[in-house]
């Protein structure tokens, strides 16, 4: 899920989020429970059936029990 905020990086850090910079601005993601596989990218994509944002380079962390 992608959302937008007017809060600054310090306020988001207090809520447990880290920040990375993309072409369209800062991307905030949870400090725990995710893995970064590459540089984070947020892409604005238009398909004939939907217009959306796609996020690349971040995914949920694998649970230790499933390894």
C-alpha cells in the first residue's frame, strides 16, 4: 500500500518508519518486518483499467519459521 503524508521525517521515525528518497519524493516504510531488495522506486502507472502506484525494491520480510 502506498499513501501520502504531510509529516516530516522525524515524526515518521517516532512512529517506527524509515525514509528513502525516490524520484517523486520520500518513501516511508516500516522499520521492522520488511526487506529491501534494491533501491526503492515508486512508479505512477496507467493501465487501460486502472491508474496506480507500483512500489519496487521493498517486500515483507520472510518469517523465521518459514525459512
